[in-house]
């Protein structure tokens, strides 16, 4: 791998790490929202929050996988 490729991969790794961190924070925020207001949330609100948490966790895992795949080559 040349220097140009290494710099390009570093930039992509930084972007994927930032994306992963943002998605994990959003997923934790959904969990915290349910922890705080769980009893006051309707079933629909609770399910929507759980869906958002799952979506954010999946997006975080995708960013991590992209970074790991790039680094293994």
C-alpha cells in the first residue's frame, strides 16, 4: 500500500469511527430515554424507541465492519 492509499484509508477510518461513535451514542440515548420515561411511554413509543436503538446499533456495527475490513487489507 502506498502513502496515498494509506492517507486515503486513514481519512475513511476517521469518518467511519466518527459515524460509529455517533450511532452508538444515539442508541444509548434511546435506551436512556426508555429508562427514564419507560413507564410513561405508550407501547407504540416504546416500540419506536426500541426500533431506533436497533437501527442505530446496526449502523454503528456497519461502520465498524467497514473500517475493520479496510484495515485487514
